[in-house]
């Protein structure tokens, strides 16, 4: 296979010495005799020839300069094509290793097969495994649910949670403030509270997790939540429960059946304003509150109108009282 000359150059660009040689050739009118290139300039010459900034004209024994714009367009296109190929290959890796990964993850760990971590891939498989565990849950369910939950997810959780509560189990759930503006989640939380569950709101970032009977913890194993790890090691589960308890102690108690939707909306806007005043960016606010950037942008737009601010900096400054602190 022929070598790729562009791949041998860092970023596909000539170095400083090659650049000086190219400029000297331009000063000579864009053409220089072959014998005019010194021995110590050979490496620079090879770079210019490899990348295409120089062409050899054997008829008159000279090197001729080529437009850098033309070369830049070609090199850039080659790099983009190479990058696209690598991305395509990277995307195929999970599927290529899926069968092997499933075999590895099914391998027993140690003498006691109950005390290990099992990785499950795919939303349907994850939900099915959680449903199996929930059907056996008799004592306690701990759930940390950041962000929003869709209607289908809430409906599935409602059946599992109410069945567990009817069996006499206990339940504690943490949400982020975003759910206070979602009638479906508010109604779901009010229904569970009436059955004896405890549902609080934590105005801090936290990770998604559920713990079933303090025997099995389920946490995400990928950013898109399409892979989860089911942990049954007692020490690991105890560690995760301790973290949940710390978050629970800082969370706010909510009277779900008495929420005033307009007041909640104003509260969310005020919270966004306070975070902007503290110096957070729009993306930082969205991450902090578990909201989408689009939702945060809507609240910011209304705050700008209220305060007559043109920029985020000005809005934060005005909301701090228009003075340095």
C-alpha cells in the first residue's frame, strides 16, 4: 500500500523551515531551479512536494509553486474524509463486540455469584431487569431521578411503585426542580405521597440511581442511559446508599397536592436569575437545574424583558442590585 504523504505531516501542514523555503520560491517569482535548493533544505523541500505546494517541472529542471488555497482545500477534504471514516468505524465497535461483551459480562465473578456487577445494554432489557427486581421488592426503594421523565416512563414506574407500596414497602425519591413545572410528574408525586411515599426536590446536580431493598443498585453505564450496571456487592451498595442519604438530608420537602403552578414557574425563573447573577452561563444553569437549554433560554428571555437587560452579563449585574459585591 502506498504511503499517505499527508498523514505523515503534523496536521497536514509544512513546518517553519518548509514555509521559509516556499516564501523564498515566491520571492523568485514562484519558480526556482532544482539545483538552487541547498542540501540542508532537502527536508523542507520534501514536505512541500509531499503536501503539493511545489511541483517538479522536469522539462526545464525547476520547482514551481502551487496556490496554498488549492492545496489547503484538498488537504482539508482529505482530513475530513479520514475523520469521517474513523468515526464510522468507532460507531461500529459496540456492535462488533456486543456478543463477546455479553459473554464476558455473564461470566461468574468469584465463588459468590450474587456479589458482583452485571452490565445490561438496551432500554428494553434494562426496564425488564428492573421490573423483575421491583416485583420482588418488599422493604424499600430509593430513587434519584434527575431531569424530566416522559409519560410512558412515569406510567411504568407508577405500576411498579404502587404495587411495592401496597405490599408495605417504603419509598424515597429525589427529583430536581424542573419537575415542579410538570403537571404529570406533580400528579404522580402527589399520588405516591398519598400512598405513603416520600418525594423531595434537591436543587443540586446528582446522578441517576435506584436501590432496591438495599441489595441491588442500578446506575447508568453510558451518557445516553442506554447501558446500566446492576450492582449487588454489599459494600458498593452501602456506599451508594450513604450518598443518597446525604442528598436526601439536603433536599426540600414538597407538599405536592398543594402546588401553585404559576408560583412554581416564578420560582424557577427566580432560581435561574440567581444562578445567572452568581456567574453561571446558560448551559451551566441548564445543567445545574436539570432543565433543557431551550427552557432556560425562555426564562432568560422573560427575565431580560422584566429587567430591561440586553446581555446575560447585564442581566446578572442588574439582578445583583446593579453593584459589585
